[in-house]
C-alpha cells in the first residue's frame, strides 16, 4: 500500500526535489551544461550577426539559429530519453538544469547590500553580469531601478515559465524554452534591443510564456493595489516597446510604489522607453521588497501545483 502511494506521488516528489535543489543547492556555473551551450550560442551569434547586415538576412539568420540551437538539442534529448531506465529521474534532472533563479536572486541581494554600503562600483559590476545595459552610466537610483527591472523580468524566464511548462507539457517543453532563452541572451549580448535579429526569439518567447505571464501577475492583480495596477497596464503597459515586459513593470511599479522604465543605454546608445508610474525613484530597500513579492508569488503557485498533483493523483 505504501509502495503504491509512493509510486503515485513519485512525479510530484521528483518535481519538489528538483525545485529544492535548484533553490538551495544550485549547480556552479562552471559545471552547468548551459554554460557550454551559452558559449556555443555566443560563437554562433558572433558569426551570423553584424549590424551592417540587412533586416531580411538578420531575420532569416535568427530563425535558422533558433531551429539549430533548439530543435537539435531537443531531438538529442528525446532520443536519449528512449534509452534510460528511469525517465522520471531524467525529467527531474532536466527541470533542475532549467531552473536558474538562484544566481539571479543572490546577485540582486548583493547589489542591494552594496548600494546600502554606498559601494556603487561593486553594484555596477554585479549589475553588468545580469544584463547588457551600460551600468557605468547609472547612479544609485538608476542601479536600483535597473536591478528591479531585470529581477522581475528574468524571474519569469529563469524560473516560473520553465516550471509551469514542465507541469503542463513535460520536460521537453521546459528544456526547449530554456534553450530558446539562452539563445536569446546570447543574441542580446551582440544585438541592440530594437534589432531585427531579436524579433523572432523575442516574440516566440512571449508566446511560450503567455500562460506563465498571466499566472505570474494574477496574484498581484487581486491585491490591494489592483486598481492602480490595472490603470498602469492600460496607460503604460500596452504602449511599452515590448507589451509583456510593460505589463510586468506596470504591475510591479504599482506594488512597490516606485517608478520603473525610462531611458536606458545599450552599447553606448540611448534608447527611449516610457516611464511607468508617478512614484519616487527606487532605492536599495525596494530590491529586497521586489524579491519578497516574487518569493510569495512563486510560493503560492508552487502550493497550487502541489495541491493539483495530489488532487489528480
């Protein structure tokens, strides 16, 4: 009887194990397989991208890169799964590799601590590891704002979307999304945000993360700041240069009661972005507040996943 109950809940136990290990025992970057993939993707992007190429060539190169970098590893993983004796363990291992929120959370905590200690050079160096923005141009409030934006946007890519895709469509979907996200990051290291080279990966990511995006924002839209969040989405989010990003920033601007968005520098060029919110500029404490809100959202949906597994079993 106990063995049968254990067998029925094995998938849930492996999922929770993967989530716990990714949170408290993450794989070091120099051992992580995605480190090698990012290096390979970066070399591919360096050979296929140049700002002097035409828009049509860049679009075709991006689509070809996606097909090569996502479909080929996914096919290899699917074939390898046919040879293993315990596919459930393989699926949990793949999920463990795909969940990459711990380095993002730890780096954000270090940035907040550095800002509180007035060590801006350290905060800028840490911020430059998280994004391709020109951190040297930022003051204390600019660093805090950039960190919050990166945190709330990347947490969706690095944790929530892979986890939800794993629950809805299996480890192959989670792995494919993680590959696409790693390729997009490699592209962003070379191309400007408005480049045609990023169009295919950006909107393919948006399409894949749409269910996760709605669930990610749902608790906030029913909080005590829901009226402000909905108004910000209507007034700011839908007019942002990338609508899904605008929705997220609008909601977190309302929750944190700080201003987000605004101009940003990439590779020495200034890009105008809409300012979101009429509040004060963010500070170091707001980074910790954003982390706390994200932790509560993730914890809530993890509890929902556990209850759903138990109910379906």
